[in-house]
């Protein structure tokens, strides 16, 4: 059957649907892209329109849509294709056309890819365009069953299967309200500069690693060495500044070496400071197959197709990161800056997001880190029963009272809790009261 010409296969499909009315449902499985002959495309579109209008898909109905001067030649042709129809083989014929279309399209894409490289075009942009076209092409190939029967079956499998489907943040409020890190979910952690969003992301990363999860950390703000030094600080308490300026004391070396041995033996952390595009992130995901991706931070990524509009560019980046969660079936955490216009006000809703509110809308979960000041600070002191003078003194020591705010959770409530942020240790800890 594979030796049949595309023309013959197209004729058989069209003829089979005309001869056997019950096969008109197959019109939903084909489109003009997989047909190669102009005349067949015209006939196919007429048949699809007739079927959409609940009209008979037969020769007289098709001819009624053809110009009068061409009806005789079309009558002969339609009679011919009906005579060679093979209704029993229509599914395999449709599959042959789809496969042929994909092969031909892949060939063309590969040729265009080579030509663009030879012309000296930007490698990252060319690769992104090539990968995007392939992803779109392969998605068209996937057979998707959206019937309630299939959905119900998947739901029962999910409920009955005790296989782990998520893992913990390791941050009390996030695990209590959001529940954990799940496939297909985008979580945004947003704060103003210097409040601790990177530290919170690193704490989540180390908690994921403790659950034997592989993590890809994309850093656009710090080098991979700087990020790793922060990990050492979180695990050992040795200041990253001491490491940065090489002011280490003799008793600092053992905990550093012990942690390096621990983390390298597991080999579950990947920190990349060179990837700047979503295409690059996708490529790295395919290579290492992480359980979690963290992007620090979304506004520092580079858009691969310039849109001449900052809001649209950032919205596109956020949407593509959301698509990664679905396409690769992994959770993604993106960090984001907040607008300066919020000043010291408690952030809420979509308004605080810098550059694009789409960041908020694309996310399954949104977590704001907020340093309460003024009236917010007084309320926090009253609620926690803390000593105000001591809290202010601790701030001078680098230990701040902060709020972790769950501003959006598609499966839970919105709320907040008070936390200590130990700056020297880059560590968040819930305040119990």
C-alpha cells in the first residue's frame, strides 16, 4: 500500500467518502494541507462545506458548487475516482497522506534551515524557528482523544494510581496551599529587587534535590559560580562574600568540601548562565530531562523574534514558559520583577507585574515576597506578638520580617504568612505564633 502514488491515494479517499455516506465523518480527519493536487483540494473543500451544512456529500451536490462550464469534466472525474474507491482502506490511506505531508515538510524545513545557516543568519534565531516549526508539525500528527470516555478513564487512572505525580516545595505555606510542584504548572515568584526571590528559588531547588529531583536552574542575573556559592552559603552558613573575596578561614574549608562532594555525587543540579532564550531552554530540557526548571528571571530572557513592544515580548516569553510545562510535562518556576510604582504597598492581583500582566494570567500560581513597612509592619508585629525593637535590631543584622503572599492559586485560596528571611544564610523560615 505504501507504493501507491499520492494522487491515487487522494482519489481513493475522496471517492470512498462520496460512495459511502457513512464515511463522511472522515472529512474531519483530513485537511487541504495533506493533499497535493489542486483539483483534489477544491473537491475536498466543497465536500467539507457540504458536510458542515448537513447536506449530502454526493456527485450532484458537489457539481452544484462547480462552475457550469466545468461540470462535465468534473462529472467524468468524480465518476472515475468513485470507481477506484476503497472504503475499507480509507484510514490507512489518510495515514499515508499525513506521513507523506510530514516527510515532505520536514525535508523542506531542513533545506531552509541549511540555507539560512549558509547565509550567515543568527544561529539562535534560525534554530528557534526550525524547532518551533517542527514542534508545530509534530503536534498536528498527535492523535488526540477528547471524548468524555477517554477523560473519565484518565481520571480513574490518576485516582487509582499511587505513583508520585508531584513533589514538595519545602516551604510550608506553598505546600499547604498550592500542594506542591506538579507537571504542567507554571509558578511565578515575584518581588522587588533585593527582597529575596532568588534565595527562595534556591531554597526550593535544594528541597527538590533532597527529594532526588533533577533541577535545571537558568540564571540570567548571576554566573553559575555565584549561584553555586549561594547554595554553599545556604548549606554551610559561610558567607558568599567570604568566598567571593577569598577571605576563607581554615575551618571554612571542610564544610565547603563536604557539601561539594555531596552535591556532585548526586549530580542533580544544573546551573546554566549562558542560555538566554526559550529555544535554548527547550534544547537543554531535551538533553538532561529535568524534573523542575527555574528561570531567574523572565524579564532578562531574550526574545527570539523582535516584536517592537516590550509588553508583548514579555507576554510571549511567559506564554512560552507556560507551554514548556505542558509540552514537557514538568513544573516551571519563573522569577519576575515587580513594578516600582507599587513602592512599599502590599502587592496584589496582576497590577504589580513588571512589563506584562500576562505573567500573572499565564501562571497557575503566583507568589509575592513583600517586606511590610509602615502600617503593614505594625499589623505584623501585633499579629506575631514579636518585640518591635528586637525585630528592628535584627533587620540591621540582615534578618528581615517578610510576607510570603499567595496572590493566585488555581486550586486553592489566596493568603499570606509572615516569614523570617535570614539574609546571611539566604534562608526563609515561617514565624510560628
